[in-house]
C-alpha cells in the first residue's frame, strides 16, 4: 500500500524541482542560524547562492559526526530553543552524544515518513503494533510509535527488555506487527518457542526491523520462526530517526523519502560521488528539517543507490540494504572482514543464533579474535563448527564463546554492539 501517492509516485523531474527549492531553503536557514555551517562554507569557499541546481550539492562541504559532537549540546540547532518541542540523542557509547532537536513541524514530518514505511508493509487502522524499541533519548521507539498512530493502528509501547512479557503481550493483545531490532526479534522468537507459542497461536504477520545491519540469512530465520514478512528500514537519530528509507513488498532495496532527504553515495577515501550501483558511503542531506538540518552528512554506512523504477510504483531512489559500517571493518594484519560476513557464517550453522559480538584483542603483539554467541546452553558441537568455518574463512584462529541469551549488552534501542576492539591505540 502506498501512503502518499502524490509524493511517493511523483515524476522525477517534478521531484527534482521540489528537492532544489527545499535544498535552497535549508542551506539559507543553516547559513543564517548555525555558526558551524557559516564557517564550513567559508572554508570551502562556497556560498548559498551557488546552489542553483540539484547537481550543485556536490560543491558543498561534508558534515561529520565529529562536527555534530563538537557542537554539543545545542550548537547545531537552527531555531531558538523555545521552538524545540522534543530532544533525542545518540547513545554516546563511543564519545560525546549528538543532541538532536525537533520542532512541531519536524515531528509531523517524522510521523509522515514512518507512516509511509508502515503502509509499505500493509499496516492499516486494523493492525496492532507492538513497539519493542527502547523508549527514551534513543529515537527508534518514539518514531515508530508516532508513525503507527498516524496510520491509525493501535500501538503497544512495549519498549525493550522482559522477553516473557513481550511474548505474553504478543499472545494476549493479538499483536499483528512487531517493531524492534532484528537481533531482539530473534530473542523474542526464541522466547516464543520456549513458551510453546506456535505460529498458529499468535497473530503476528509483519515485522519492521532496523537500527542495525542484518543479513538475508537472519531475515529468513525470522520469517520462518515467527511466521511473518520481515521488512528492513533505515534511520539515523542524527538525520531524523526511523523513516529515512524503507522496503516495500518487493524487497528490492529501500525507498528513500526523497521529498525530505537527498541521498548520495561517495568514495569513503576521496569523497568523490560514486555512480549508481557502486558501493560506497551513504551521505544524506535533510531538506525539510527545521530544528536540526544537516547538509551532506557522512553516515559511515555502506550501500549503493539505484534510480531504476520499482515495480511497486514508487519513483523514489532506492538504497541497497546496509552492508556494514566503515568503522566496523575489522583489520587484523592481512585479514579484513565486516561483521555481516561473520554473521552469515554463524547463521549457516544449524542451532546457532544470530546474536553475537566480535571481540578483537592483542597480547604479546599478536591480534586475537573472539566471537561471543548467545546460546541456550554450552552447545560445544555448535561452537566448534562455527570456529572451524570462521577459521577457514579468515585464515586465522578464531575462539567462539557461548554466552547466555541476552547476555550481550544492548545499550541503545535493544541493538547489540557488534564489535568491541580492545587493542591499544
């Protein structure tokens, strides 16, 4: 189902004109009200008047997460604090958190973007949505909640934690849609099996999963264990929250809400824009946000773009599913691997769960790799198979350590921190 046909199926030429007008307004607002942008534009030798076409975006300087952190707490706000009606932030687990402000119009825009995401999964006013993201400074819970209310669904703000309660809620409240991280959905699926709740005894039919990269293997497992259609969506607190892009029923890439965001993919090393279909770092520019606009924000996420028409009828550009993060690339001598590659090996071993953490350490000048996998029991045969397969893939010894379910820390929105690098800098 298409929520907003006027924008989601708009002709490309018309949308490009909308983007240009909104981009120009955003650049002017940022230059007028945010000291960081006045200074960064001056250093780059460009002015807002030079943005005369959509193609001129490439002339503007990038914004990085470090720039946002340096402006803590309110330095990036483009409106007075009295006009900010909601504040969210990143977790700050790897440094100073990024504080994001929303005006009333921003919250309306956010709900609109998430409504499109949910409608693409077939959600209507007849659904019951269980939001199992953490409610707090993390943006995921509130974003999905508002979008579900926008489509008229009944919303259960279950938050994260308490698997028995999640299962009981799914059963007793006849939940039809689940929103959470894919790793937490996997834990819920395991708890449902332990509780003896079969697919015939619950009403779940669709899952909206995001906030962490996840593989097609995990999608298949979630669909099989929960009896649902599992859909990916993408969001960043720094840019908006959930609702930047989403899968439709075709699942051939994530539609970018291009009337609110301009997406680019660049070479991570040089910053040069890459052609459609070529992998690189996703860069996003907000063109409707009032409180916290960001221009050419380097997300650190790896994907590609396509502008080929989607059979669903939407004309938005589509991004591939996130393949990993630049800063999650594990380098151990000649070995280079992303967590998604390790996840696929784990999922190929029958009996293993997709809830894992990679710990890199160094002793005596030698790097070591430990994979902690959540399991219901010791399962020595499973850990041996995973260790053997990973050792063959990486051509280096790998230690696999089983840990109890939910033993891995989930500090933000229920998502596991995939890589812990203990090596001295």
